[in-house]
């Protein structure tokens, strides 16, 4: 519940102005505690949707509190799956399906690695890979597209 900095009145969580004196309530970033005036925190980049209206005193950190370092990155994500896999898998023996998926995942991993990406996970017949994390390159988006074309 945000407390007004001018009159110390309690206000509803979603309130933008004090219900007692009409003073604008400062929205504070949940990530770093800085005042949020736009769509994103200007200090740490947290979305303003995550910001809450609360007084500055409520977000003061102790001197022993750990400092959280954040970093913004542009990433490219590739998500691909086998066309017609469900229909095909219904007509195959389960051991054959497992063998097909094992070979498919091996090929996917090889191609993603070749283009400098990281396979994040395999889900059913789908592969999800990223470029730009943990290592970012200037041409990550192009690498992701080339990997998709090879797949």
C-alpha cells in the first residue's frame, strides 16, 4: 500500500494520486527502486508495468545489500519443428519415432553449433535455440536465419 510522501496517507496499490491530498504518487521500480516516469526504468530497464506506486523510503537498501548488475541484450531465437510429425509418429513404432527424433536432434544441434547458437531445449519434435546469449555477436540475427535455412 503506497504512502503519500506529502501527507503520509495510505493509498490503494493502483493509485496514481493520493486520495487525501491529490499529490502524484511516485512509481518506483521493483528492480532498483528508482522513480519510473516512462515505459521503462531509466536506471535498470525494468518494465514500468512491473513498477509499483510506493514511497522512496520503502525501497531504501541497507548498506550490506548486494548490488544487482543487469545487462540488456538483443537476442535472436529460433524455434523449429518437424512438419507432419504428429501424423507420421502415429503410423510408426515408438522405437522408430525415438530413433528419428534422436537423429533429428543431433542434426539440429550440429547446425545450431555451426552458426554459433546455443540449443536451449528440445520440446517434443521442436528445437529452440538462441543467439546473443551468453555471447553476443554483431551478426547473430543473420546467423540464426542461416541456421534456420539449413535446418
